[in-house]
C-alpha cells in the first residue's frame, strides 16, 4: 500500500514537472516570436554592423548546447555522489537505530525491577 501511494505521488510530481516544462516552452516560443516580430519593425541600430555577432564569438562564448550538456553532466555526477553519501550515511546510522530499539526495552526492565520509592 505505502509503495503504491509513494509511486502515485512520484508520478503526480513528475506529471506536474512535465506540464510546467511544456507551459514554459510554449511561453518562451511565444516570447521569441513576439520579439522577432517587433524587432522587424524597429529602425536599424546605428553601427550595428560593427558589433560582433554571436557567430563571431565562438572562442569567447560557449555554445548554449555545450553549456546545457556540461551542466547536466556535472549534475549527474553530483547526484551520484549524493546517493553514495546517503547510502553510506544510512549504513553508518544503522548501529544507532539498533541501539535505539533495544534501549527502551532495557530501561523498562530496569524500572520494573527497581522497588518503588515511597
């Protein structure tokens, strides 16, 4: 039951994320279309022909695809390290959980064995 509820919640979260991504992409496409349409109606910028274009700056600015790819490669490695850390943390804390389970029973035994103070 719990696994099913957990899986349902995960699927709902992923669905919401996918939907928000779709809405964001649609909004970005509309903004780009609007900006491009408006830019066609603007007068020419003085000396625009002297400004470097993004195609002239490949050594200065990385390609957007490369930035996205590099970022996700890094995040994959980071997430793998975080998972490894969490697994090690759970293993390290397992001794504490066993101690916590046995201590209340030992404390209860000690209380019931001690004579009542009056």
